[in-house]
C-alpha cells in the first residue's frame, strides 16, 4: 500500500489524482498521521464499507477498537502494536460492527513509515470487505466436512454390510458345494447348484457395488502386470459355461489365429469384465448361442489393443438404456429404465473397468436382431504378437474347477480354529478334516488365548501344540487382531491365517500388521485355503531345517 502524505502539503495535481483514486477504489483507506494521538483519517469509502456517511462517526483508534468483534479485538490490536514495534506489515482478518449492529468480515492491511532511527512515525493502510468470501469459504468447508463424514459413514456401512453378507454366504456357498458333491440324487444336486449359483450371484453383485463405490471415490487401485489373456479366457469359459448350461444356452469361444502370448493388464479385472458382460448377455438371451470372439485390433498402433466381442442370437438386447450406461450416465439417473436383476450395476462396473484398462465399450445390433457387446483393452507397449501355433487346450493348463476335489494337506496338521459363527465352524471343520487335518475349536479370541495360556502353564511348548491357527477377525470378547497380538507375545511362532469377511481397503494390511502370516476373505475358496496352509507349512519346515 502506498503511503498517504499530508494532503495539505500536496500540489493541486497530486491532490486531484489522489481524490480520483479514492473515488474509484473498492477499498477503504485510512491514515494514522500522529501515532501519539487517537485521531485517524478515514476515506469516504472506509465509512461507506461500515454503512456510514463520510465523517458520520469519529475516525479514531478508539472507534475502531469499539467496532471490533469481541472475539477478534485482542488479536487485532496486538497485531497493530506488533507492526508498530517490529518491522512487519499489519495483515489481519477481523469482524467490525457496521451501522445497524451486524458484524461483517474485513481484511485490514497497513504499512508503517519509520524515521532514520527506525522509530515508527506514521501508519497507513486499507480496509477490504471480505464478508462474502469468508461465508463462501465457511460454506465450502462445511460442505467438505459433510462430504468427508458422508464418506466415512459410507465406508463404515460398506464394511458392516461386507461382514454381514459375506459371513452367511461363506456357509451358504460352502454347504451348497458339499451337498452337491456328496449327494447322488439329481433333484438334490440341482437344488444345491441353484443355491450355489444364486449365492455366487449375490456375492458378485455386492463385490461390484463395493468396487464401484471405490472407483467413484478415486480410491480404486488397479495394478497392471504381465498376464496371459488365454488363461483368463479359459477361466471365464469354465465359469460362464455353467450359467449358460443352466439356461440351456450354448457358449462358444472363437479366438483369432494370432493373439498376444502376454499382455500388460490386470487379469482379475479382465476376468470380471468378461464375466459381468457375458452374465448380462445370458440374462437377456432365452435360447440359442452366445459367442465370445477375441482378436487383436486392426486399427490400434503397434497392435497394442485387443478386441472382445460378445454376441447373442435371437432377441436383441435393449440398446438404449445400456448405451446410456456405457456413455457414462450414473445409475441414479436411470431410475426410469428397467433392467433384469443386477444388470445395471454389472454394466456400469464393466464400463469403469474397461476405461481403467485403456479401452472403450459399445453395444450394437445386427440385422438379424442379435446384439454385440464390444470392448477393447490396451495390451501395453511391450506386448509381442506371435502366431498361435498350438491349440488353446495345448497352450493352457486346464483350469480344474471340479468341486468334488477337496485337495489334501501334505502333512499331518494340528489346527486351532478360532471362529464364533456356528455354521462356519461346521463348514471349516468339515473341509479341514476331509483334507486330513486335526481341528481344535475356540469360539472367540479370548478362548483361544486362554487355551494357549493353559498350555504354557503346563510347561508345554505352544508351538508343539498347534501347527497353525485360523483366526476369524470379528468376534465377541476379544477380536482377531487383539488375539493375534497376544498369541504372538506368548511366543507362538507358527503360521496364523486371518479368515475374515472384512475386504475393505487396508483390511489385509491390518491383519498382517497384527501378526498374521496370510489373509483369506470369506466366502472361503476351499482349494485356496488348503493351498495356503500347505505353502505356509512348507515354508515353516524350510526355516526349521535352516536353523538346524
């Protein structure tokens, strides 16, 4: 801020320029000529900002202090004195009482003029009305806080729903498989398969909902890696064929003669896209054939894209609402449109994942009323296209999905199962006993700690008592995190595997930080459970041999 000199000593031209400046500036100007006196000079605009006419009230430091809001007075006056006593500018936001009694926010700035010895001799500054800016900032901060609290509430709700849905589904899917495997009655097997199919559908729908919420919040971590697309396709075929067979449909896979042997992508999400889209097409198709055609792009530079086409025969799909989802409209905006169960969510999730993998997705009709869902994905700059010399069955190890094969533990294994859910207790005990394990049950974390404590009191090594612990996380009395920490403090060095329905971001890391060696989510994949136990026990044996 420029200094304002004594107007009486200014030449006429300078005075005219100064008066013109005061008339057009939006800020109020003030000048404290004699720091030993209370009197100040306030410009007409200064008075106007306070709601007064020029010189309607006394222009003095006392008046200024009386107009200050009580909550701002001390800090503002300290700021003025500090600027006079030190070589710093005065810059403060404060509230002043304007004419009528209301308070408004202002910003005051001032510079101090000093003599040759550094002594303050004069102070000149300005006053700006920032009331609307402060209100807007406060409103934005309130909105931001509300949004933050809403996100926290949403995450808490999703975490709770994840546990409440996954826990019973673990028992439903597990016992449906057991019933299907152990029965020889065709009606029983059909009923068990129906239960399993619908339970898996519910789980997939919930997973899509959770993933979609992460994407919309920008918290979705999509890691790219080298993967074989043919392996993904074969896995998708084995899963989707069961659903197609259930509706009496034929599923065909048509692969281009030359496909990438390896691409830079995310195999789990590519599988999810294909299963979502094929599932939607199956829902819309009542008879005939569904075909998956896969080829390399003819238009992308350096063959860096793959094209997937899913075609159905017979009745075409409702193209308008589906293309609205593919165009990016939110599900909440499409409430007037109807979809078969879960279709809107599956399509929206597929669209987001395709975009994240660098591609586009469309739906189109053919002349015979059949429909084609087509999408592309990027394959990475290092992708090398080679002619495929071998058949798919020769190039890919067959993905074994026979649910009659439980898998076996490779060595005798004494397992402490810490699980409070009675149905999951029965399921896991059955699976592990069938695999050759010996299972001891603890119904909560405290009971597990007490059991191991009793072993220690008997002067027996707890590492000789159990080879491995399966630890549920959410339990009464003592949760899995705390129980694991206490058990580690007791000297248990053998593997601990977390079994949990918590699948939100950070849950796995929290389990590992508590002392678990591995993390398995519910519903349990029984083959993965047995494989994980075998791998951990194998690593334990190697460490013990190295110590010897």
